[in-house]
C-alpha cells in the first residue's frame, strides 16, 4: 500500500505529527508504542504535552518502549533516557517508557532481554521513527538487514557526528537498538522528518532502491506507513513526485 505522506509547513510539523500519531494509536485499546528521540520529534512531544495537559488529547493507555539508546552514561543529559525524562515523563499521566539498560554488564544479553519484553507485550502496534542522515532507523545503520533484531551495534561516523554537538568528547561509539525486524513488524509506522538536511535521505527512503544501504527504504514495503514531513524535508520527494506525474 502506498504511504500516506503528509507535507506540512514547519510551523505545523508538531501538530501534524500529533494528529497522525493519535490517528494511528486510535484503533488499539492499549497500544504498544515505540518512541523515537532526537531533534526531530521535539515539536511532536511539545504538542503532545500541550494537548494532553489541556485535556484536548488523551494517551489511550499506551505501553511505551524506547527504540534505541546510546551506550554511554545513562544519566548523561544527551542519553535517550534523559530525553524521555524531559519530553515524555512530564506529560500528565504518561506511563514510564521501557528502556534499554546501558548499565548492564552484558549488553548483548540486555538487547535480548529487551526484545523478549517487547515480544511478551505483543510487539509494536505503533512505531514513531526519525531518519538519520545516512538513512538509519533507530540505530540500524546502513548495512543492517531487514530481519536484524534487537542488538548492540557500532555507530557510524555520520551518526556520531550528529551526536557530537550534544555529547562532545563523550560521544558514544555504540548503541543498543531494536532491529529492523521488530520495527518493520509494527502494525503502524509513523516517520517524522524535518529540515532541509533530510531532504535527500527522505527521497532515497521513499523513492530510492529498497536496500540495506538505506535502512529506511525498507519502509516502502510497510503496509501502513504514514510520513509527516515539513516542506524543507519533503522538497526532493515533492519535486520527483511532480516530475513522475508530468
Ligand atoms: P535527529 O535524529 O532527529 O536528531 O536528526 C534522527 C535519527 O537519527 O533517527
């Protein structure tokens, strides 16, 4: 099925992301939801916080799971755990996010534990994703197979460069991530993309070859994908769609 691609102005990115999220969550009584972190979803969480706080939206009893985590200090302000503490835990009534425990002595075993927890919950109903400049989904870097599972993974230089402004000298070399298998098995997928820097990779993801070289391209085969992109991020995709229909 063709993706539902919603192109919105930068100012409406947060509210459009929230609208799509609530639509995707609605069919599920207690949705198991995978949550992205990073710069992209900031406006989404701000909208969610505002609308739930004003009683205009409800979280419908979600069971949230982080989709990845840096292998770094858990209490570092740039860890995903701290991101959720700021952007999710402050939402009225939001249940705690299941997270990778980077303090575990055996990180490979930790990835297995996390996958088992997700599987016991029934797998993801809804997954909220960002996309890396290199096409990664969560920390599934280029080269990741579509049937890859939850694991410890080495971060590419591109990913480390994106993390460096926040982490500085402590920029992690590794991450724990859900695999593409667990992500692509989500019953609904929501990809959020903003900013001109992501225009080329979004085009690759939606219209390029489906390949491990661009893990997000596997989303082309997802049966229920919604994309919310701001004008800048959607520019290449919009242009090529126009050319294709001329
Ligand atoms: P960003 O990260 O939102 O910080 O650009 C997205 C991602 O790497 O998935």
